[in-house]
């Protein structure tokens, strides 16, 4: 097994000093180069876990290590080069062109007074090609469909050239065609050595692309490990609290319910 | 969306237009008769020289700086709050300045510089109060909290202004307060201009250099964090600089509304949202607009029209046209 690139050690988190713990005593290791899916029902703390990994939220207890160094020892700009975030949704207030929006992903490589140069524009254009939006690059980001918008956010994260890509419910606005595009894109990135962590409540997405799985419920980890060790009928049924079945179809694991 | 090349070209075009308008305005006035003064007259007539170089020149420079600052600050406020309907007057700044001026006129006598200082101090305290109140509100996001506290602080200052107007001597002090509230550049001298010019020019240069960064600060907090920046700090810094510059110009010009709201809209419509282009465009168009309004204010009638009335009239008219033609894009 590859070494851990991101480690949570007994992490606890709560949003308010006197509030309830959202995550309790959470320990996990994300292997370098893996595609890890954080799977669980709605509202169990999946996004919180992602934002802790990003350094946006600070743990109340425990520590988080990125490449064996404490997350809090990294500067913001260093973290911006290490990790890219694809949020679930994002409100776009002004009519930037797609290229201008993706160019914002170059921020971790630029000083506050710098302007993006030729190289940055080239990288941003490449990112748009990767997600298949290159034909729209001079169009307004306000006029995109939900699926295109998600791909745009993906392109911006790719322009950061991150070693770890964090995706929050990446398939939530995608139709089947775009979902398959997303899965292929995740596979390509994984082949290039990018570690991918994504949250989802859809077991199908996790089973089709993840190499590792983290099952999370009520703020703590139920199971963690390789996909084939974790994706089982009993474990998923316990996770969602409803009967589901994991069956093999053409050598692929498929989750069915009802 | 226009290409990068055409946008750069258009910016140079605007700069050229501003310089030409500047020179034109220098010759424009009501001496010796309404219209343009001839260059020979300036060379021969010492009164004309005094008029052009000691009254018109500082006034024209002030008009350009005023428009540039209000439009730049407007762009920054709108981008940072992700809301195209805010302007510099928004965080208690304008009402604070108005209160400060009335306070100065009533209690500190007639010294212009003293009134200017109190206006600036109260404008900044408007910002500071809005900021600290926002920090103490325990619900909503940061922008909502600032908006709410800005509204409350403005209301408090405007109530205070009402009391001061009630207390003011109706024959001497009240007209002076009223004129300041109407806004105008008739009192500009080299001395007053130089008292604000360094701070204004430095602020404009700083905000111009930060123009790409402003785009990043229009994103939500977690996204801008993920892009390696510290949104809270950088936003506060930009708002502070924009407010200081605004406080400085309105301390000499009085209340000049609508420029900071309408010009950023026009700039974005013509140049797109990317502040690399829309910010310098807003600066140049703002300078042109305010210079044009001040020219009208000086020339149309024998007695001067307050600049604030003209900018409000023209600004509201343009806004109305933009709204009716549905070219105003405001996210729901």
C-alpha cells in the first residue's frame, strides 16, 4: 500500500465552542495516488471532513498531517498548490468569461500584485480542454447549466495543478453523460498521480471510480479500506439504515436497493 | 466578450479622451464670457491666468480624482460584497462624513481644514463602527452582517445629523451644512487639493495594482481560501483603503452620490467583469463622468449648480435606462 499523504489523527470538530461535536475521534489515512470516496447519508459530516482536510476548518482536537507535516505549518499559498477544491455549488455574482474564471485557479502561484501571464493562460486553457469546455471559453460563466458549472469549477481546481483534488458531491448536478465524463476525468487524473478525495451519497459513483472507501455515519467512521473490502451488502445496509445489496455485474460491483 | 487586445485598446482610448477632456475643461468657463477662453487671452490677461491656474486647474484635477476614487471604491465594494447594488456610502462612510461635517461647522468654527478633518474622522469611524458591530452579530455570513450593521450605523449618523441641523444657526450654519450635503467643488484651492492628493493618489495606485486580486475576493470564503488567499484580511485591507480614499475626496467635495454606483456598472457592461479591465475602466469613465458633470455645474448657469445634484440626476437617469433595457444583471 502507498504511504499516507493525508492523515487524520483522533480529530474532533465542532462548529461552535459550546456546540455538539460534528466529528468525533476520527482517524484515517489517505494513501498517496488513491481515489478515495467518503460515502455516507446526507448531513453526517462529509463536507466538514473535506473542509478540515483543506485547512479551512480547524480541528477542535487531534491533528491533521499533510505529507507528514502538520497542516497548520503550511502557508495558505503552499496549501493552494497542494490542494484544489471543487465545491458542490458556487454562486457566481459577475459575468466572468469561463477562461477568466478558470484563471483564478492560478492564484497560489502569483504574488498579490502579479497579473496572470502567458503560462497561466495556457494552463487555464488546458484545464478547460480537460473538462471539455474549451469551446465556451469566451462565454459568460453566468449562462452555464448546472452540469457545465460543475465542470467549470473542476477546471479551476485543475488550473491549480494540485497534488490532491478534493471534490464535494461532484456528481450532484450532472446527468448521465456528464457523470461518465467526470468518472473518466477522475481516472485520467489518478493515472497522472493526483490523489483524489470526493464525498458522495451515491454508492454507484463510489463503486465505479474509487479505489478506497471511507464510510461515515453520525460523525464517526464506520469502515475504511480498499473498495473491495468495504463495499459489502451488510456494511452499506448498516450505513444507510435501509436494505441495499451489492452484486457483481460483469466483474463490477453494483449497488441495488429496494 | 471583447478580446484582451480590444479591451486594452479601449482603455488607452478612454485615457486619451480623459486627457483631451481635461485640456478642454481648462479652457471652458464663464470668463470673460460663457464658453471657451482663447489661449492668447490666457497669455495676455493676468486675471485669466490666475483664474485658469489657481481656480480651474486644481478644481479640474479634483473633479477627475473625485470620479476616479468614487468609481474605484464602488467597483471594490461591489466585487467584495458580491452585490452590484452597493457603493462607498454603504458602510456608514457617507453618513459618517456628513455628520462629521455638520459637527465641524457647528462646533469647530469656520476653518475649512478642520471641517475636512472631522469629516474624514467620522467617515472612518462609520466604517470602523460598522465593522465592529458586524463582528458582534452572531448570525448570518460576513457580508450580511456588514450590510446590516452598515445600515444601522448610517441610520444613527443620519439621526445625529438631523439633530445637528436642528441645532444649527438657520442663517449661517444651516445653509453651509446644506451646501456641503448637496456636494460641489467650488471651494477647491491648491491647498485643499494638496491636503488630500497624496493619500488619494497612493490609494488609487494600490487598488489599481491589486486589480486581478479583487476578482479572487469576489469568490466565497472557502473557495478563496482554497486558492491560497486569506479572504478576511485582504478584503478588510481593500475596503479600508477604498474608504480612506473616499473619505478624503468627500471631505473636500461634499456628498456626491451615484457615481460609485453607476460607473462600475457601465464599466462592467463595456469591459466584462474581470477587474483587470473593469477597474481601470471604472477609474477612467468615473473621472470623465465627474469632470463632465463639474463642467456643466460651472458653466450652465451664472450661479453654480451643486455637483451632487447633477451626478444624482444623470446617474439616476442612466440607472433607469439600464434597468428598463434589462441590461442590468443583478443575481437573484
